[in-house]
């Protein structure tokens, strides 16, 4: 076994660092853009008088950086070559996400917005895999260029993690479908031209099959944003939406009738391993910053770093970080070798543990930094508030643990399912 990061990937990290120093950092320094990352960040990003939505100038800055990264050949790194990418695999993306998050807050990587100079454009990847030829023709270039995007209407108010019990329904009426229901945590809907609405079209509650997703215009009659849900980490773009007799054509079906949940599941594992790597990187940043602080801070005439009460918790965190990094990289490598669904149990282990670990590292960093750690003048409170979200979203840690148990005790197969297990 070779545990070295491939030379080509290691060289690419150097190339990314050079791009960040020469292109990204100067943008942070101009026009007081640093306000989006210093102690003013939450206020600078949030339009408090407009439902707590992201301020337009904040999102415009992120869009500008994405386009610069795209022009430099970075943003589409994981995409297929035919769409301008370099076909970066799971190991590549895990290493890159760990590396970028480990550099701290900045325009190079801001996980609150799922933003990074190496993109993770799930909508594009889904369109390439599941879109009809007409849908690809209409969408792929726009998705690539960031001209428009679609949101995901999956979670429902009464059912949360149980995506198979959908009360949103779609009934066929000739060549059209009539959609009724509601969704919650419909992220990104404030700027989305369409919403990928998941609705039951056949079967009964609990069935994996029988759920269809519809690419639905957000300006369709009957589509209503009820409210934006304010969260632990602001700004918010997470909406509660409702659908009243929305009519969409048969051509709006995405991924095949009755096969909607498979669309989401297809990239769950890849997203979860990348998320785990990002949480690891953010945790490593907290550890590194705290080590430096402990060496420089000298209460009572000696450095904090001389105290075992400071040393030992950081030793524990660094040990966990090293083990977790080896586990995440190995899992990502196995996914590349044997397929994304061949390591589903290990992906879930990596995901829930890394997300929890990041919160622990941020909490310890706050404690050792004292009052400054608790203040917004350090990034730890922001990292904690953001990564606390990942212990719930995209599969709560309890759901991830149930998945692992399903594989351990033989209730699930280590393959991409035809349907969707209620354990997922």
C-alpha cells in the first residue's frame, strides 16, 4: 500500500495555493471585502431587513470568484472533460477539500455557502447523469457558467429525515402533472429559477419507488415561499415553500417517473465524503491556530503551551485528526477503485465522525483562546455554528449510524440500491 498523495495531486495543491495568493487574497483586501470574513462577517453577509437573506453584494462576490476560478481552470476540476473538467476523483476532492478548509475562512473556501474555488456543482453532475437530452441542452451551459441554478425540494415539515414518507403528491392530468404539498429547508430557492420538487406519484408511504422529481419553475402559479427559516448561522436561504395545484408538463420529469429518490442517492456518498474532508480541514485549522496561540500566550509569566492541561486535549485532537485523515483518504480511494456505493458504511462513518470532530475542535479552540475565542474576532464560533449544521443535514449523525448498523448486521447490501431503504 502507498500512502503518499499522488505527485500530480500534490503539485496541483501548490498550483491552487499560488492562485489563492496571487488572485484571491488581493480581492479579499480590496473594497473592504474583508468585512465578509472578519468580526463583521455575519452582519456583512446578512440582509436583516429582507428576511435574513444573503446580501446581494456578498453573493455577487462569490460569483465573481467562481468565474475567476473557472477561467483559471480550477472550478470544474471534478467535472467530466467534455464539460471542461479534469475528472477529479473522490480522493482528489477529499484531499483538496481538506486542504482548502484547513486554510481557514476566505474567498478560496467558505463552507457556509458550499463555496470553493474547486466547485462541487451537484446540480450539474445530476443533470449530466439524469437529465433528458432536451434538459441537458437547456441547462448544462447555464449551470456551468453559473447563470442559473435549481434548488432541491426534498425534506417535508412532518417527516424530516424520512424522505420516503412524502405527503407532496403529483397526479397526472393528460400530458401534465398537478403538484400539491409543501417542503422545508428548500435551500437556495431565493435565486433559483427552478425547484427540483420530489413528489409521490405512485405506491405508498415508505416505498422507495414511486417518488418522482419535477424540474419546476419557481414562478409557476401556485408556487409560494412561505418563509425563510432563520438559523444558528446566518444569513439564511433555507425556505419553507408550498405548492398549490402547480401544473408542469411531462417533460419536467427528472430522472424518470417513480425513480426520484435514486437521483438524490446517486451522489450522496460523494457529497458526504467531501463534506467529511471539509470538516476535517476546518478542525485542523482550529487545532493549528490554537497551538500557535498557546505558544504565544503567556499568562502568569509562562506560555500556555507548557501546561499539560493545554497540551493533552490538543494531543488528543491531533491524534484524532491524523486517524480520521487516513480513514477519509482511504475511503475516498476505495470509492474511486470500486465505485461510490462500495464503501457506503465507511462513508457514513467518516461523515458523522468528521462533522462531530470539527465541532469538538472548534469548541476546544474557543476554550483555550478564552474571551477572544468566544468573540467573533476569531473564526472558531463561526466554524462551530456552521459545522454544527452538518451533524443534522444531508443525513443526521443518527441516520449515518443507523446506516452503518444496517451494513454491520446485514440489513443492507453494500451496493447502490434499486429502491431506497428507510435506513438511509
